[in-house]
C-alpha cells in the first residue's frame, strides 16, 4: 500500500520548507542579538528594571529590580526612541548601572553553544519525523507523528530564540496544541476510535483554535497574561494523567501487542517529560522557584520522539515486559536521587547523611540492574546454548566424515584400486563415502540393505569387508588387474577394526552426551514448549497487526471520509480493492504458516510439489525433487506435517540467504527411517560458527529445525563450507515411541 495522496507530500515539503526558512532567520538573530530578559519602566528620564525574566542575560549578570539601563550598543539612550528602548530588540550589547558599577553584557560562547545544541535537537526531531514519514507515508498515524515532531521542533526552536515576537507567537501556538496531539496519537495507536470520541476530538479542536487565536491576539498587543502559561502547563499535566489512567483501566482488555505499545509509550512519556514536569512545570504552578530552565527540561522530547518512532516503524518487538523493568530502574534511580536531594535541602541533612543515602540507593540500583540484565538476557543465553548443542552434534558428525575420508585415502595409497566405498551407520542414518569409479553412487548405497555377496555381485566389488551389522568397506578392482594379496587383506582387516573402533567410540560418546543432556533438560521441557507456543502466538499477533490490521485501519479511515463527504473517487476505490486483495493473500499466507492445510488433503509428495511450485513463482531457483517413498507407505500425521514444515523452512532459508541457483531435494526411507536431504549451491557457511557468539548470525531457523527433529526422535546433520553450498540431512523414525506424540 505505497500509493499516497499527493496532498500529503505537498504538506510535508511545505512544512519542512517553512521550518527551514524560519529556523535560519531565528538562529541568525539569536547568534547576533542576546536575550536580555528584562522589563523596563521610564521614570524621571531614567529607564529602570521593573521585571526580570528567567533565562535572560540580565539574570545571569545579577541585575536586580531598580537597576538603571544606561547604554545600548555602546551608545547612550538619548539616541534611541522610547519604543526602541522598551522593546530591547536587535541589541548586540547593553550596560546597566548595578549598585554603582556598570555591568555590560553581550553574546558569549555559552550562548552560541546553546544555539548549536538547539540546532542539533531540531535536526534530530525533524529527521526522526521525516524518516518515519518516508518509511510509511501511507499511514495516517505516521502523518500524525510527523506533525507532532514538527510541533516539538518548533518548540525547541522558539524556546532557545532571542527573536521575541515571532518566537512567542509560534511557541504559544505549539504549546497549546502539543497536549492535544499527544492525546490523539495515544488514542489512535491503542484504541479503535468510536464516533463519540471523534466528536470529542472535534470539539476539542474548536476550543483549542479559539484559545490559540485569543493568545496570539494578546501577544501581538504586547500583553501576555500569566494565567495562559499556567493553563498550558495544566493542560500538559492532564493529558499525561489521562494517558496513564486510561491505559491502566483498559490494560486487561488489550491484546499483547497493544500492551507492548502502551508500555513503551508510557515509559517514553514518563522518562521524557519527567525532568520538565518535576523540575519546571510543577514548581512554576506552585509559585516556587523552578530547579531547571524549560529549555533544558524539554531535551526529553528527543527520546520521546525516538520511542514513538520505534513503535510506529519497527513494530517487531519482543515481549516488552522483559525490557521495561530496566528502563523503569533507570528512571526510578534518577527520580530517587532528585527526591533525596530535595529532602537533604528541606531538612538540612549533613553531607555525611546525604552521601550515605546516595551510596545505599546506588547499591540497590546496581543490584536491580543485575536482576534486570539476567532477565533480559535469559532467552538469548538459552538460544546460545541451543546453538552450541547443535554445533557440538554437527562437529561430531563432521569428525566421523573426516575419519572416513582419511581411512579411504590411506587404503587408496596402500592398495592401488580404481575406487572404494565405505558404508557406515551412526545409529540414526547411514553414511556412504565413495572414491574413484564409484563416486556418485553414495545415494544408492545408502539405501542398500544387502549382504556382502549381494554388494559384491551387484556393484562388481573385488572385495567386501564387513565392519559391523550393515557396515562395510567395499574395494574395487586393482589398477594392475591383480588380486588382493594375503598381506594386503590382513592390513585391511587390522585397519578396518581400528577405524571401526574409533567410529564406535565416537558414537558411544555422542550417545552418552545426548543422554546426559536429555536427563538434565527433562525438567525444562514443559517450559520450553510453553515458550515456543507463546512465541508462535506473539509472532501471529505481530503478523495480524503489521499487515492485515493496518490494511483494515487504512480502509476504515477512507471509508469514514467517504461517509462524511459522500463523494466516490475511482482511484480510491481501486486502492481499496487492492487493499482487500492484499489482506486476502496475507490471510492465506498466515493460515499456511499456522497449519499447512495442503498436508491434510494429500500425501507428502503432492504437498512438497505444491510447495515447489509456489517457491518457483517467488524466486528464480531451479529445484530438483526426487521422491522415493513407496505409494503404499502412509506416514504418521505428525511426521508428515513436521517434515513438510522443515522442508519449507529449509527452502525458505535457501531463497533468503544462500543466493543459490540450484536446490536438490531427496526423500527416501531406510530401515523404518524417513530421510530428507536438501542441498544447494549457494554461499554456504561455517558450521563451527553455530556455537560461537556472533551477533550478526542468529541461525534461529536451524535451531528451530533441530528442535522439531529432536522432538520427533530424529537426527539432524548439516554439512557446509563457505562458498560450497549447504547440505542438510534429517532422519526421522517412522516407528516412534509412545512419548513421541502430540498430546
């Protein structure tokens, strides 16, 4: 849904252009002319200070009521009119007579640093708004968020400005509307807006527009009542209070996704506006001296904006209950230090008592952080352990393969034959390694279940040595066409016994490790399964919210406009139909992901063929499929469904990550074990990396496949090298034990 009405783009570009010109003008003024921050009275041909504004140069220099202004720009006041003196606009330097001494002020480096800081904050706010808009310009919520960000940027621009008239106009207007925009965005993000709420918002807009016009008229007259600022501050406090109360009341009625949104939103508001509310707004309303100037208190607008962008753009959050505690801990620590400071000031604590409180509080803060860190990283540690387990198993199999290769090369060097084959079963599936003229017959030999004589007759081996039940070393003809001597045969038998013992020992060690892991993890099985189900539900919720729900919201907004205007536009109808078609397609996709219904209607072969056809429509990948199961074989439903899901995941991995051109899929049975092998010619990866902490490679899919195969009582083997593609082989028993079923 990327088609956007051109009027939205025009609005955005005009807003940015207007802000750019205004910012250039305001900052140019602020770099040249200081904010003096006084009110003057003309009496007995002298201009005396009658009012001192907070944050001005006069307050910084220690000017007090009754001090006399004696010069502007290095010249006496006689050269200026009364209106110019009272206005104090565009003045570079000024001089007051303070307690019998002349005190002068002008723009200094600190003022310039303030302007640079303001420019940086403005760029961040505008940049966040633009990034969000151009990522999702079709979203109504994103456009609201862009408007909110522009209002925040105007507030920062004007609150640091020394150009008074223009700044006062825009600061007043933006301050009046910020609470409404915040509340509206909260309601639209968390709830479905009813017609009654629509009417309430419309009434609020009318009232705020009247209040804004009245305030601007008073500013233009030069008369700004103090109660206007109080009303704006109370309005902000009430809007934040409404968000907290409404969110708490409706918490249990919200789904998990919206609960996550609400948690992030409230946390962002709490952290961002906490300094401004407690250090400026509340003391100012109570007629107390504020502890932090508003221009510093409003710095929290940047993290608030970033938090909102995270909610609206990313929308792929894990359960935020894991992360919110740490944010709360930081916030409570900052608030607690502030409370301790106020108590020390109010009750006259000695420095020793104050430091003791801070040390104890910091110790509790560090303990709480460790607890939150452990909770946050619990799942990540679990994933790393699973990757390590998978890496150990794959390394064991790789060692067995390399031992077979070394065994074959040693025989080839001692006995000059035209080829040989080693057949070995590790208890789950059979491995075959062939050299010389027998290369390429591994797949056929893996399915063989015959005796030495049958193998020798069928494949023209000169000698077949039995290692164990079903395991053989098969030699081809000698290159000089002579028979294998007694000494060579004796050497072969000795080496075969030694290598067989090494392979058996490796397999016993692997089985013991697997048994130990199973015995230590039995108590965690229910929790892991519960987590897996919960993760699947969360993923489904995100899919519904990010795709289908967004389309329905888009439709509802436009249909509301249609209901109000009664005007039908054909391009919009076409867009609505496309939205419906997209939703239908995404619902089908979600249904297939939750449960592949094709598996219920047909056998595994036809289901995989359907999957291959759908994959060919999505990606340019040549898929070669060989299905060697007997038509009379009926797979258990749980095996068929999970094997289909595994195959789908493996093919999806190839399409997404491997950059492959060819994929080979083979399915066969051997000794009541269903075998599936998926090979591609893609980029491959280092299997040893699975067990290492690598933030860039998570391998969630492989860990998931490993768990599915293990749950079915099967075995997974992955062979891959960088640049040499990937070969994944799974074996699933068809005669599962009683505990290997889904309850």
